[in-house]
C-alpha cells in the first residue's frame, strides 16, 4: 500500500480528432494558399519534408484551410471539438482505471488554443457525471509546456489533499489557429508542424491506487525571452510566434537548468532511463538528444509521436509519456517540454514504484 502523500499516475489516455492530414497533402495545400513566387516556394517547401512528420490529425478537414474564418467562428469550433476530445480521453482514462467519474475530486484543465467561459471543465460536467462539488482549475497560457506543467499542478493538488484523485485534462486545437492571410514564415512553418490532440491523466494519493510514482516536478523561466514563443492576438484569431533560435537556446541553456532540477533528487542525466521529451520539431529533438547524450534518433518515442501526430502543443508530451510507459522502462523517466515564457517544465516519474 502506498504512503498517503505519494502521488501516483494511475491512468493516462490520449485522443485525436477524426481528420488525418498526410504531410504531402498539407504541402500541396500550402502551395496553393501561400501567395509567394516560385523561387520563394521552392526555398520554403522543404520545411514540410524535413519536419519528421508523416501524418497529423485535425478537427477540421483539409479543405477548411484557406477559408476566411473569423475569431467567433474559430472559437465556436474550439469549444465544440475540445469538449468532444476531452470527453473521449477522460472516459477512456477512467474506464482503464476502473473508476467512475464520481470518484474524481478535482480537475485541472490545460489549454491555450481557444477561450471558453464558462471554462472547459465546467462544460465537461454536462458531458460526464462529475460530482457537483468537484474542485476545478482551468489553466491558460502554458502552450507546449502545458502537459508537463499540468502534471505538476495536478500532482501538487493531489499531494496537498491526501486521499484524493485529480484528473488532468489537456487539449489543444492548433489547426484552428491557422490564418490564411498571414504570409509570415512562422505561419508557414506552423502548418508543417502542428496538429490537434488531447490527453487525460489520473493522479492519486488514495492508498492502494497503483501506478508510476510522480516523485518531483518543476520549471524554469529564462529572463528576457517573451518573444521566443507564444501567440499574438489578431482580429481573425491567434497568430503564431516562435523563434528559429529555439534549438540553439536548448543547446546553450538547457543543460544547467536540467542538472539543477535533477540535483534536487540526487540524480544526474545519466541516471535517467528514458527522457520523455516534447518533440517541438525535428531540430529541437536533435538538440535534446545531445543534451541527454543520446545518439541521433535516440529519442525514439519522441520521434515516433512527432512522425505520427505532429506537434500538438501541450498534449504531445503525454503521448510520448504514454508510449514510453507502455514499454515498461527500467528506471526513472523524465518528462520535459518547452513553452512560452520562455520556460522549461519537468516531471520525474518512477514507473516501477507502483
């Protein structure tokens, strides 16, 4: 039986929307949408071939891209599809854990690609029979770091109230942020990377609930980096903001921050059996492989998720974590991600501790 203050990951499920997007089809669609001359397109189109992505999933079909869609219509699609994905992910997570929705004491909901007031968790109560006294924490603005930092927020809530179960819900619909009138290179790169997805994780301090131990979590925000990653609000939606220097930042600045976090648990990089890294893009994965002293291609789960699902922002690292945990790793797993701030998030798990 687990001590009451130990936080266990007792369930983890993922969900994707119904429209698969093959990278080759997206490439051809982009050729039609972006109004650039032939020489510019010849220079920019390889971004689709070099992204390490074969397929992604979208809440809207491919022919939606290129249409002029206002903020109100985009957000209505966000509310609809986010709830559908969260309901599927949460239902599967609870079913796999053998629990009813009524067994959940708190919900942490993470999303940054749309706005909902009442929040998504309150709306979800109309879809799932959650208790009326459930504690809700909606979190906005964490971007790609939201899956890892969400684990930390949910774990902190569970630890603060021993004997409770906390459901973490993460959903991003990056597809709905595409704006065809934005001719920037960043917008074009975004079309080569981003997909849609959701994840649900069940964290528990209920004695007897089994699963990987979430031993520690943390984050670091670098100063003067607000222009590295995020959204800027436009009349027709959210405009993507990310710097081409992110792989260089990871190579230069991530190591000391990583070492400081691991030192809290008297660990070093070599003690990590498997890093569960958010695959922001192929170049970022390569930089992380260097940071963890893995050979090129060594972060196999991250590259596999990137290939099959693309960058779904916050839920992506939970897809990677699920892939890794299903392989029953022998030793600690460190989940990491980067997000707006510019920030790094960490969550340390021991899979064999359940």
